[in-house]
């Protein structure tokens, strides 16, 4: 008996350190912990989606994608953390926190990639 489904889809997502490198948090934040400096890295996700071996999404998702909707301190010191994937009917959803390390400050950000390869981004609730 032949399989009923003839379409094969795949999704590859990797979380990695951003190529931009690392940066120091401001002294106002790190002095609370008795430190002189704190070096951190920004992260990005690599997302590749295929159907029947045809690549229709192949992109990096970094905090720069959300920069036009973020406050300045998050643009400067925030890092993209805690990716959570879900699969609504519209496509693939990835939810993140853009957080400033050593603080409790973070903002939610998400990307919805539809099955035509279009990315829709949101920042905030």
C-alpha cells in the first residue's frame, strides 16, 4: 500500500550567537551585583523551511528584525532569548523575549512565518 501523504515538509531552527559579537552592559546595571563589567552575547535564530525539498524560507531572525518597534535600551542592550515554537494553522510561530541581562526587563516579540514564506513580526503583547 502506498502512503497517502505525498508532501514532505521540514523545519530546521537553530539558536546561535549573533555574528556581531559581544558587548558590555552599562556600569549602572552591573554595579548592583558588585561587578565592574559584564560581557554578553546577542543571539539569533536560523530558520529554514522546506516542502518537497523546495526551500521557501531560509533566514536569520535577530533583534534587528524588531528594532523599529523596540525602546532604545532594548535595541542597545537587549538579547533575543527563549524561542518557543508553535504551529498554528497559519504557519510557524516563534515567540521570544528580548531581555536585558541581569535585569528583570524584557519585552515579548514574535514572528509568524506563513506557508508562503512571508514573515510577520510583532513586539509587545
